[in-house]
């Protein structure tokens, strides 16, 4: 009786790239030949290379490619009044209600308080989610804040220099006045941290309490014109940008 032939371990790299939606197999072969694909940190040029999609770390042009089909990365525009929790024993509206019919076990990456709107990421990618939340990776978060009053011209300079809060100083990476009319101002703030209520506490400290707050971006993932309460899957460049932001 003949022994069954054993299959080489792994899947051909060009097939893996095609299945991940990077390019057709033929185009993937051209990417490999051009030295634009790396596996586990090393450039690969040979066409016969096989990889394990569950463990291999593959980059194309420096961007991480998600190979595992079970990983989910979603963007939610969290409405005002909704809790950033997956369940609530008091029956209040929460993020978990919006994904209750999904089979994956998802979690939210960080939080937005109930009165804050905007971009919230949902995923089952534990390694990425942990890094995005960890302060040591200093992932940029962008907010639009509406405040009452006319802002002094030196406010941006003061925020960029750092403001002392009760749990330590906070520094704004960038500040921009978006609009000002009828005694109200709209400002854009970019921070590298996510301490609880940090934007509201920061603006309280400088004398301009926030009337409305929307998170519009996390790293290079942007809210755009996504409507409140809507969820969308992140596209491949967006997922790659998140991996890049945390050094994966």
C-alpha cells in the first residue's frame, strides 16, 4: 500500500497575499520579485516560499498585511449617550448592542465617555488592541471640540507647551482653530494619550469647558462622513496604518 504524499508545511506566499486581497497571484509574484514583500522581518524574493498564515508576519511596502481570516477590525461612530461597554446590567444603550448578532467575540479599543461622540474601534485582535491602548505607544487621537467664548491667540502655544492636571501634565501635539462665530469656537486637538476625560479636563483647566466633543481619528483611521451609530469594516490600508502606528 502506497503511503500518502505529505504536503509541504504552509501556503505559498503569493497565494496568501492573493487571499488577503493584496493583489492577484500574478501581481503578488511581481511584488515578491521586486523585493517589496517581507516575512518575519526579512525580504523574500523566491516564489516557492511557504508561510503559515496564522503565525507569519508579512509586510508589503512596509505595511503589515492581515492574513488571519478570523480577525475583525471595525470602526463605529459612537453616538452621544451610548456607553462604551459591551453590556450594561441596567439596560442602558451600549456599544455591545450594535454587534450583539456577530459571532466574533469583539471588544472596544479604549473608551469614549457617554457624552463624547465619534470614532471607536472594535476588534478581536488582542495584540493590536492592547498596543493601541497602551500609553507607551503614544498613538495619535484627533478630536473636534466646541467651546464657548473667543479663544486667546496664545492658547495653542500654551496647550502645546503642556498643562498640569491632577494626574500629571498633558501636552497637545497639535492645535487648530477650525471655526469661530456667535460666541463659540470649534477647535481640533491631536493628543498622544487617552487618559480618562483628558480633553474635557484639559479644556476646563485652561478656562474653556467643552460643550461638544467628537473623536475624528485614531492614527490614520478617520471618521469621515460615517453616520452616528453606523459600523464599517476597516479597509486593508487602515488596518496596516494601525499596525504601523504601534510598530507591528
